[in-house]
C-alpha cells in the first residue's frame, strides 16, 4: 500500500503528530484554530496501544493488548517496552506491529488508550479494560476491518483522509474524551442560565386534544409507555400527541428521566452533578435536557468547554455499535455456535 495515515479503530481519529495548529504564517484552511485548542491536551492522542493475535502462543487465548507504543508513519507501531499482557510477543518475535494489514502476521488494530477505556465503560460500565474479552474483540474487529479503520459510524469526520486533515471546525475531535470526575464547572452554567430558572407553563393544546387517541389514557400508563421508547421514538410520540406533549412539557420527573437515560451512561460527570446539585424551585428540566443536547452535540463548528465531552459522545456512539457486534459474538460463543 502507498503512504498514508492509519486511524484509531475505535474513534477513527489520528495518532501522534498528525494534528496541525495554525501559526500566523499558515494557511487557515489546513490547520486548527489556536484560539479553540492550544495543544496542551494532546497527550491522549500519543497514548496508543494495539490489539493483535500471537501466533507464537499455544494457549487457549491468543489475543493480546500491546504495551504503549509510538506511531510511525507507514502503518507501524513501535513498542519499546512490552506491556503486562503475557500473550504479547517479545520484541525479538515481533519488533514492529504493522497496523491493519500485515504481509507476514495477522493484522493488529491500533487505538488510543482513552478510547479503549470508553469501550470498556460502554460494554461493562467500567473503565478497566481488563474486563474486555480480547479474543472476541479481535475477531469482531477483524470482521469489520475496512482499510485503515473499521466499518463503523464515526460521525461526521472530514479530517480522516489519506492523510489526516486538520479541518477548521473539527477542533473538538482533537480534545481529550476521557471522563474527568469532579470537573463540573461547565455544567454549572445551567444554574446561571436565566432561561432555565423558571419552568414554562403548560401548553394550551385543548383544541387538539379531543382528537388525540392517547387522551383516553391515564398519565401513569403514558409514563410507563415512554419508558420503553428510545429518544427518537419519544420525540416522535410528543410530536404526534398533543395530549402527551401537554402533560410532559412542565413535568420535571419526565425530563429528569430523559436526562438520565440519554446522558448519564456516557457522561458520568453529569450524573454526579445532577445527584449533588440542589436546583432552584421551578427549574426547567426540559430546557436543561435540550441545552445539554445542544452543547454536547458532536458537530462541525463546535466551540467551548464541552468540546471534549462532544468528542466522547461521538466515540461512544461508535463504541455502542462495536459493542453490539461484540455482544452478539459473546452470545454466539456461549451458545456453542
């Protein structure tokens, strides 16, 4: 294969020194904005390992997690000091790991340590990667490999090309996605947002409610019904039913639950914040839910304190998709298929 960059199997982001931050003499269309990121939080991009298969190991489990390595342009990862995984080949056996495609050995799949920790959290609600079945994950990644990444939905990525392109507006992709407990300063902003301090009055939809078939249902039945719906289906229901919209809009319990379901599993800092914060009487939790969706959305042009959180959300979506394949393979092996 010709010269090109390879990308993280979990987030499809770059490694090493691929990130370019604009200097005064640089072309602004080919570099990140230094007012948005300054390079001080890029260490996570350099902390990478790979998942491989050890042909020299005759044990039942052969997949290994490498020690921390250095990415070299040209599809290789150099690991000077082997890690703690007993399955990892010695440096004599495999001096370099050729990433994704290898003429002599099975491919290895590179990723940021931070992304691997997020995958563990998405699968087992634990940041300890030791809980991941490496053999199962390797098999799944091998089936999904597509050139220098996997066939996963990594979100809207403009930078991942033959070489990483530091596209202005995608600065958030370079921001550290790791969970940072106790760092709730950005979330404090909602307590000072005047638009959220008072719950909106119920909508007057009386003219439309008589024709709504859901109007015959008591609220506790509607509440139970919505617990079975994902976010998209819930909003479709609110759009279709003026009766349900009328009752849920000012209902703090409903919107607290929506916040919990949509954010807490991948955004534990928010879970901690909502658990420890005393909100003012009449606080608009629907508004808080919509505000959180907006500030954490992984979209081009994102700015501000939530860029790392938005990158985590983008990566979490890919982890969830990869996790579906992983769990399917676990179940298949448990059934002896």
